[in-house]
């Protein structure tokens, strides 16, 4: 199977027992899936466990699995849930990844200070606004994928996105930070 083979074609081949199609799907999504898992787990080992559990869950769904939305949307839900399960089992839940902290303008070099700064910046936002911003700008999901994960219409999602960014810009301006050209316009 080539890297240009569509997810749909790979899923159909995997449903028929094609091990190479499963391997291609795993290789295509493993790095992205790991980054998502790390955001919900305290350490890389927990994220690796969640990644393994996610793909086992995914492949166990064959041959009955039907791709009803993008594969990324389906995998995001599975990975998030498995990562939270792993973190809960170990009684560790840390929703923010260190890489996200490094993207904040004016963040301090010490990780604890950066984590505190990010939590402070995002804390005035509602939980759904924080989740939406992280899904779009950290996890790289498109509007369609986010709408699928959250089970909302595109119009509702765009409206919430616009309000969340406006609110974040306003909050950051109040403390003298400028939000670097983040826009939802590019991600449909």
C-alpha cells in the first residue's frame, strides 16, 4: 500500500484482513495519535500505552468497522478516551502538553512557570472554548473533524470558534500580550 492510498481504501482493505493496510494506517497516524495522547497523559510511557490501546481498539472493530466521517475524527475520539482511561488508572491527568506551553508569547523558561502561565491565560475561557482552541491549534483538527468529535454543526462550531478567539485576544490584550495571527478561517 502506498502513502497516497486513501484512508477509505485502506480501511476497506483492512476490513478484509489486509495486514499491510493496517500497518499503513498505523504508520500514517501514529505520530499524530501519540501527540494527542501526550496531551491527556502525564508522561510519554502513559501516552504510548494509550496509543497502543487505541489502535488495538480500532483494529478490533474490523471487519464490521464503517468509516462514517474522517478517520482522524474517529481516531481522535478513541485516543482521547483511551488516554484519559490510562491517566485515570494511574491517577494522573494533565491536559496540557509541554510543546503547547512553548508556543505562548512571553512564557517563562521554567516549565512550571509556563504551565502556570498557560493555565492562567486559558482559565477565564469556558471549558468548551479551551477544548475547541486546543483541538484546532494544538491537535490540528479541521472544522469538519472538530464538528464530528463534538457532534455539533459547522455553523455552531464557527460561531463558537470566533467567540473563543475574540475572548482570548481580549484577555491577552488586557495583560499586554498579542495573540499571533490565529484564525479559524483556514481550517474547514
